[in-house]
């Protein structure tokens, strides 16, 4: 399981998985665009049929991506445990993961930027602050600047999601998961296998707990608060931010679960465990994003 000592760069065999991954992403984009389309230009029956077709295309794309990830990771794992990877390739993997996390930082930065733009620029503009009195009178005379924006132009009202309760519990869960993951990582380096298995398993369970409570939070929002995707800019931004974060937690939990099974199979050593480090980096990144999200979305 040690890294290959060759100074030559390892070039893997030709792989079909990048092509299949591209096909899967294409299907997801086309399917999602059709599925969420709300135009009634061709009538409700046509819209319903289009939405059904888009849903099936979306599901097909997701299945292709899942299968591609499974097969691609399988090949990479085989290359690693058979000693084909060397130090230079390890450095490339680390650089690639760093750039991937950086791209995710930019992605969430855009989402937070959209929320701050709506809160600090659009809402005061609609309320007629500054030199926008005419805009206020023409567009929405009864509008009052406030955040969370719990009133919509069509007269509906909703309730904001509080910072305590399930959101606070989920925050504690993610913070605890970072701690347990750090303990597991240290146990891997020091060769404490029993401790590694225990705390890695706890981390996976904490990730699953977070996702379960987020589902409960969404049910509470829809059924009791009237907070839906149609509840104005606040509702759409709330689900957009927390939903995308939930997707990232799902991926992170899956990565940690795969690492757990690889630990049971004895794939890692203190000198060769970058896959585990990459999953840990990703999980800590997801936790940091949640802290910003919790403060900006639930508190401020």
C-alpha cells in the first residue's frame, strides 16, 4: 500500500468514465431545466407532460453520475492499493482537491452575495429609500423594508425560520462531527485502528443525523410556517442556500462512508491515505460553510 518510489509520473490507462460523467451532467442539466420550467405557454397538459419527461431525464442523469462515480472511484482505489501511485501523483491529487474546494468557496460566495444583494440593495430600493420614492410608489406602494421578508407582492405572508431548535441542534451536530473526524484522522496517523473505526463511524452517523433533521426542518417550514420556495425572495434564498448545503453534506457523508468501508478493508496507512484526507478536507469545508450560513440566514 506504500506509494510507488518511481520518480516518473504515473499515467493511468485510458478511461471511459470522463465521457460517461459528461453525459450524466448533460442529462441532469437538460432534465432539471425541463422539470422546473413553469411557463404555461403551451397549456397545462403540455406543461405536465414536459415536466414528467424532464423528471425522467433528470433521474437518468443522476443514475449515470452515481454509476460513473462508483466505477471511477473503484479504478482509482485499485491503482492506489496496488502501489501504482507515486509522490508526484499525490501532489497532483492534493492540488486538484484544493482547487476543487476553492471552486466550492466561490460557488457559495455567489449564493451569499445574492442574498446580501437582495437584503441590502433591492429591499431598500423597493421601499423607496434614498432617491427611489417613485419606484416605491409604482412597483409596490405598501412595501416595507424588513428582513426576513415575510410578505410577498401577492399578499401572502409567511414566518421566518428561527435560529434555535433544529438549526441550533444541527449546528452542534456538525461541530461535533468535525471533532470526531479530527480524532479519527489522528488515530489513522498513529495506527490506532479501533479508535479510528469508532470515531469514523460516529462521524458518519452524525452526518446522517444532520440530514435527517434537515428534512424535519423542511417539513416544519412547509406545513407550519408557510415557508416554501414560492414565499418570496426570503423563501427562495433560504431553500437555495440550505438546500445546496444539504447536497454537499450528502456528498460528504457518502465520502466518509466510503472511507469507513475502506478502513475496514485496511486500505490506508499513515504514509498513504490521501483519499481519507481529501474527504476530511471536504467535510471541514462543509462545516465552515454551515457556520456562515447559520449566522447569515438564521440569525442576521
